[in-house]
């Protein structure tokens, strides 16, 4: 759809930028994140864009999925909405848990990075620079010694 002309549809489908390619069950579209060349799109189409089990293609469903779809088709609209809200709440919970974990990891990373910088600073303000100078001075020829280049 044209993102500018079909803003309501784009919002419904979760399309935020152009171009966005979506595929699959019309009631549960997935976003295509692959390459955009003709070859890549053609390979994707031949490998992935095949008829799939859905409410409109029950003949492609296994018995368990078909039974589940038939059960939900018999469910009244109110109960179906409650089931959807429960599942969406699970999604929200998973996203929130992920955000909390990544926030905690980010804070731990920042603390570890600050500790690393402080440790490096302490070492570099300590004896290491002098030790390196002494080591380098030892490898220099002393006055009166012959170097390889002089030979």
C-alpha cells in the first residue's frame, strides 16, 4: 500500500517506513527483511511464498491446527477478544521483560566500563610508564658499545 495514501492501513499493519514488504497470512503478516535485488526476492518468493494453513485454507492445516481454528470459529466475539487480549498481554510482558533485562545489562556494562577506565588510569599513573622506560633504556646501546649498524 502507498504509505502516504493508506495511512490508516499502514498504522494497522505496523508499517512505519517505506518501502516495507509484508507477507504471509493476511491476518498475521510478517515483515520481509531480506535483500531487495531481483534474485534475492525471486528466491524468497519461491522458497517462502507458498500457500499456508489459515482460516481460509483449512485444507492445508494439520488436524490439531484445524481443530483449534474450528474451536475459535465457534467462540463468540467477546470471548475471542478476551483470548486475544490475554495473548497480547503475554507479548507485552515478554517485551517488558526484555527491556528490563537490556536496561540492567546496559547499566552493568556502563559500570564495568567505568571500572575498566579507572583501573587503566591508575596503572598508567603508577609505575608502568617508568618500568617501560627502564626496559626501553636497557635495549639502547650504552656509550662505547658497538651497534649492529656500525658493524
